[in-house]
C-alpha cells in the first residue's frame, strides 16, 4: 500500500524518465557567472490576432501531461499549434 501511495505522489518513475526524456535529451554546457537572456515575448492582442489570421492551420490539442497523469483539473484542450503560410518572396 505504501508503495502505491508513493507512486501517486511521484510524477515520474526512473523508467519513465529514461524512456521518454533522457534518451531524447542532449547535454548543454552553461557557463558559470555568465548572463543568459531569454527571448520570450508577451504579445498584445492585435499581434496575436495577426499571427492567428495568417496561420494556415490552427489546432487545439489535449495537454499530454494532464492526459497521462491526471494530476490537475485544468482543461485538457489547452495546447494550441499552428502552421504559418509560406511567405511570398
């Protein structure tokens, strides 16, 4: 019983990590005492609208984490993906 309860608490087993992530990862060296600047951007609504209007295909997909582990009650259909139309030369 204790082992089952621990499994419910742990998100990943060593085997799951090895199979699904570690084998797919590549090592990256991050220098110490060096700043790394992220390139994330928060877009305003008109920019988002322009991106979506220029998309060729827009899909809404289920969250893989929520399907596999059922650890939160957030909506499943929360992942969006789109393909852009090729730019004209």
